[in-house]
């Protein structure tokens, strides 16, 4: 609580304060002679407190009107936080910065961040999801545009130094953090208005019962409150819009708990130990977001037939066996999460296709795999149910086999998507990978179906191609590109354990990979060429180089018959790493002395392979030699070797 905080801030000198302030104004911003003395007076009002100087400087960035500067100085002189538990000084500056945010929406979005625990890394996509559901951007009907608006607000708050940027993990997800003192300010502001109840990471015994306290409350957060196990009271919260109980120790909810919360728009119970939800949930007629992700013991959700305003329903990671009743009534639903529903037995015909405004469907790692409707014989939804979703923009699903996948590809429905993750067969994804695809514009095809002998896939917008364990696959089929055809969005190719695959791509397609960053090819036993020239003009065109300007990593492993990566010279100005293991027939690298990548940092392989390489120019090896790093091939096992060793270890453990 901010009233209990002892604040010790080392003040900057006058010169240090002025330097920091000018830095926050912008290095290219020059104060006029008339404004500069006023600006220095503004800095003096910050009392040498760094956070105050930073936020006030950010608030005044780009202002060249002397009248606005005079008014800012007057505001600071008269500014007092007037908030319980906060002293003058730094909080006067912070309150000034808060009051000078661009719009009321910016102020509301800033205050919303106080619902999260102190020092929490707040995931931007999750935060914006809640902003939209709470009605901050109600005038925007399109989800993608809503996220664009949300990121614009976050960027404005970062520019105003009211939020700090954080980048965590390997999955390109964005996070922000709220400075402790700014969070104290936000909590104090909301406490004065009596609109927030925030008890995160604390020992909360029960939900507040005081009706005088709860009458005006619009947002409640008990995130990470491990001691709140039971919601037993019937709370009257007529204005409550957001209730965040995620990651708490919650186990049970009284059957009448939601009876008097008809205004509730956001309910987050994710990562709790609840096993079922009360019938009173069915009365939340204004609910826009029901978030139940990773409630791994949740087996039953009551009827949703009255929740016609619902926009987001996330049941991913739950133990439900059947979809809730009333799904076909959710005609306003935009986003449905059913990934990792490993007990889901049935998706009825029409349950998904009736969601006429659905824009996003995530359903990978579910027990329910998508097949063609003919194969289902009317026993559950099939590919055709997906095809009927005319507003769909994001699709993450598992197909039961290549037949179902091909049926979907032939439908051309994918042309309307800007993000997809399509898997075939038994494929495992880390949950973070799923989130990465879902909250981005990635398009991924991951195929693992041992009976397949050829595969074609949607090319438009494809960003990742992962093909694994196709033991009969001989060809990745694509007609040679015509004018305008390209794989310009493809960033990663990963082909593994396809022992009959002859090559990866034709030169025609390979030269369209202008954004390709990673190539991994492994365990393809018969492959002799990675990239082949098709047609009669192949030899004549061998002198024409191929440019892959963004390629960073090339990894080749367990390709015993590989003789050529590409017969044409490659120009890869961003290449950092080459790894070649168990490729004894590969005698040449596709680089000439004039095309050596200046960005190269390392070449990994066995000493025997490196010494066996042939060079068209002796200087090429001389230039590349410093980057070579010997890696004994015994350190790297193929998938078959790993399986063999795993079997041996099991046998050893039994004996």
C-alpha cells in the first residue's frame, strides 16, 4: 500500500536535472530564448527528483507554445497530489504528468494497469484484450483495429514515461511494467474515487461484503491472492465491470455469487483451481470476456445461452469434455480459445459455424481433431464448419490427417486469413509458441503424418513451414511460380525426419524467399540436393546468383547423401551461423569469394568434413577458416539415434 511506503530519492543537482529534462524533451528539440527560462523554472519545481523530471519532460515534449509552458509552470506550482498517503514533491510532478496525458482514455488505461501486482511484467496483448472487453474502445468493432488502438495507447504511455517497455522470452511478445511510484499514484487516485479494489498478491480472506464500499466499485483485482479459496457471499456490485481473480487460490464459487453483477464485462478466472462454475454466471448478460485459460480442473461450464454480448471465450487448458450449452447463441463472439482441451470429446455440427462473427479460433493440442464432414458421417463438426466462418482472420487447428488438411486447402478459405497455424498428425507445441502465433500475424504449417507421400500447402502469408516425421514424403509440391507468386513472408523452414524426401524447394521458389531467416534440414536420408533447378534451363542459369538478404542460420544434419545445398551461388548478407553435421557427401559451400557473408560469426562441423571441402578459390577457405569451430559429430544424434538410445535406457532400467 502506498501509505506504508518509505520513499528515499536521491535528488539530482541543478545541472543534472536540466540535462535530464532536455534529454526527455528530445535531442532534436530546441527551446526558444523566450521559453528556456520558463522551462528551467519548470525543472526547479521537480526538486531534482529523477522520475518527476522524466515524466514532466515527456509531457512537454514537442511543445513550442510559450502559453502552454507558462500554464504548465502554473499547474506545477499549484499542483498537490491531494491524495491520502502521498506526499508533495515527486507525486506533484507525477500527478501533473497524469493530468496532462492525451485523453481520458489514456488516463483510464493507465489506471487499469494498477490492477496488476507491483513489478509485474504485464503482457500487452492480454492487457489490450481486457481494455477492449471493458469498453475502452467500444467505437471500434474490428478486433485487429482494436489491438492497433491499444498498442497506440501503450506507445503513448511509454512516450510519456508512464509505462516502461519490457521484452521477455523468445516469442516476440511485448510486455510493459509500471514504476512502483506511478502504481502508488494510480492506486491512490482510484482509492479516492472509490472505484477500484486492488488486493493483489495479498492474504485476502474473502470477497468484500460492505455494500457501501462496493456500490461505486467498477474494477476489482485479487490476482495472485493465494488465500482466497472460496467466494461464498452474494455481493451486490451494481457497477462492477472488471473482476480479476486469475492466478489466485480460488477453488469454489457460491452458486449465487454473480447474481447481482449484471454490469460485469470482464471476468478472469484463469489459472485457478475451480472445478465448475455457478449457475449465476448465466445471468451475466453484459459479459464481454470470459477467461478460463488453464483452469485444469474445470470440467463444467453452465449454459451461455443468455451471454449474447460475449466477445471472448477462452477455455484453453481446461478439462471440459463437451462445449457449454448455448454456444450457438454467441453470435457476437469474436475470439474462441479451445487449445489444449485434451478431454474434449465432441464438437457438435453447427456449434462453431453458428458463430457468424468469429474472427479468431485457437484449437491446437485438443483431443478433437478436424476431419472432413464426410469422414465424420454427421457425428460432429468437420472442415466445412470452419469454411463457413466468413469473418475468420486467425485459425490455429489440428487436422486429423492429410485428407482433411487437403480438403481445407482446396476450399481456399485460408486466403482470407492473416494468421494461421495448421498442423497435421501428432504435433506438440509449447504453449508459448501457440501464444506467439495467436498474438501475431504468423502463418505456420506443421505436418506430421507418416503415410503422406506428397504435400501441398497454402502459400499466401506463410511465415513458417515445419514438416516432420513424414516417412513416405518424397515431394513438397508447388507448381513453379508465375509472375506475382512468392513466399515473401516465409521466415523459417524446418524439415526433419522425412527419409524419402528428395529436395526442399525449387530454385524458382527459393529465390522468392526474401525474408527467410532460418533453414533447418535434418534426417532426410535420400536427399541429394536441398534446392533444385527445374526444367531444361537449369544448367544455363547456374551462373545467376540467388540473394537471401535476411538468412541468419543454416543448419544441416544427418543428410548422408546430400551433395549440394544449391548449385547457384548464394548471397546472404545477414548470415551468422552455418552448422553441418553428418553430411559426408557435401563437398562444397554455395559461396564464392565475392559473395562471402560479412556478418558470419561461426561455422560448426566436424574437422573431417571441413578438411574435405573443395573450393573454387583458395582465398575463400582462407577467409572462412577463422569462423570454423569444430563440433564432434558424436555430440549430435539423429531422431532415430535418440529413439534407439531411449529404448536402450528403458530396457536397462527394467533389467
